[in-house]
């Protein structure tokens, strides 16, 4: 039989302390992959410096199934770094990113694959249309964020978009060309373009374990997103400065004219204090905005690696111990280039 046309699908799974969710996830994704006979699969798990049993589960999976590969970081670098590492090391013709907690239903994969192959799209992305099961305050701020960032940046960032998507190799190569340290994938996906079809689904409850995103983390992430994809805050502070200059100019004229007509007035110092306070506050605010951009630039200029690898499936102690006992290299699951 010839399998020349058989495409390879890489599934990239960022995992941070997912020991509870991984067994069920594996069962589910394995089942899905068996139902898709027209493609081969590669499962690339990225252990983002978990401090639980995640790495042992991955070692075991990689040992038992040669479609499974893993990369384990030296510490927690964040989901953005994990996704980047996964995309960089995936070998597939089509590449999907999927959470380990089954909030991104693997059951959508056949439909995504069909759309990619038959409808002329380069990417099939997903968005959740409900935010059921999420605190109301979080949903509210998320909505405000999406409205705001779409107004002030050119990147098309879709409300409710998940990182769960199936992409063709050319789109992944384009994403990898953006080697920035401050990664905001939701913006990057939109920025690189390509024909994207959106699938909608209802929000799924996390299977096991807890979300790793606290409100504070999300807030910082969204501010990072704004700094990464818009210079509008800088414009706003410049315009504010200009506006206050104009107001001050007219105020000076007013004071001079008043002095010439009515003379000798030294009153009004409490209002002066208020004005000084307000203006110095605005100045500090503007400097703060400038500082945000500067600090991001500083990090970029340092050119630090986005992630550091501690172990990959080619170092798998389970496989290697079998090799040394059995004496023959029965399994070949290597990971050539690392970022
Ligand atoms: N994740 C990660 N590194 C982190 C935080 C999260 O790799 O620092 C992974 C996590 O294991 C999961 C995915 O990113 O597979 C989404 O995380 P989570 O479910 O906590 O986020 P939510 O779905 O609540 O947005
Ligand atoms: Mg989740």
C-alpha cells in the first residue's frame, strides 16, 4: 500500500501540572486519532516546567507509543513559550494546538481537517460563543479587553478565540518567523493573516485540575497584549500633553489680561495646588506608559531564549533503560532541532 499522500498531523499540547487531566486527555485524543484514518499523527507534549507527576506520565506515554514525543522545560516559561516550542519542533504538514484539559474538544478535529483539505482554508480556528462556568467579572473584563484591543490595534483579535486551531505548515512557518520574546499568540495568529475559518463551540468545563490563570495573571497578559500590538497608549499620552499645553496657553492669556484690567491679585493658590497635582499625576502616568514600552524593548533587545529545554523524548530514561538492558535501539523517537 502507498501512503505517499498521507499527511502528518502534529498535535501540540502545552502542559503545566496536568497529571490529573492527562490520562483522560490521552484516551480521548487517541480515540479521535484512530477515527481519522486518512492521516498519521504525532503528539508533541510540552511540559512547561510542571512540578507534579506530568513528566513521568509523558515519559510513559512516549515509551509506549512512538507517535508521542515530549519536550520538558527547565522551569515554567508560560503557555506562550510552550506553544512556541511545540510549533517549532512539530514535524507535521498540519499542526494543531490543544489544551490538555479537554476544554478544546478533540472531537472537532475531523471537521477541522475536512475544512482544511476541501474548502481552501489555511487554518481552522475555534472560538467559544459562551463563557458559561466562568466568573461574571472575568467575562466582563474579557469583553472590554477585546473591544479595546480591536479598536486600537491592527491585529484582528476575535472575542472568545481559543488557541485551539489546526494550521497548515506555511502558516506555522510564518508564525515562527515572529521570534519576539513577548509573545501574544492571539495577536500573532491574526497578524500573520492567511485564510481562517472560525468554528464555534460552547464553553467546556475544565475536566480536572484548576485553571492556571488567576485574574491578576490575565490582567497582566492583556496589558502585555496591548503593548505588543498597539502604540495607541503612546499617542494618547502625547495628545494629552498637547491638550494641556493649549489649555495652559489660554489660561496664561486669561491671567495676564485679568491682571492688566483688575490688577494686584495673588489669590487662587489652592486651585493651583490641585492643578499641579493633576498635571504631575498625568505626567507620571505618561512616563509609566513609556516605561512599559521601554521595558518590553529592553527584554527584546537582550534576545533571551523563549524557553530552555531540560529533557526530550530522546533522553527518555524509560526508553534508554530498556535500550541498555536489551542492547538494541528498538525505538527511534528523536527530536532534531531545538529552539
Ligand atoms: N499551561 C502551560 N503553562 C502555563 C499555564 C498553562 O503550558 O504556565 C497550559 C495548561 O496546562 C493547559 C493550557 O495551557 O493545557 C491552558 O491552561 P488553563 O486550562 O489553565 O487555562 P484556561 O483554559 O483556564 O484559559
Ligand atoms: Mg483550560
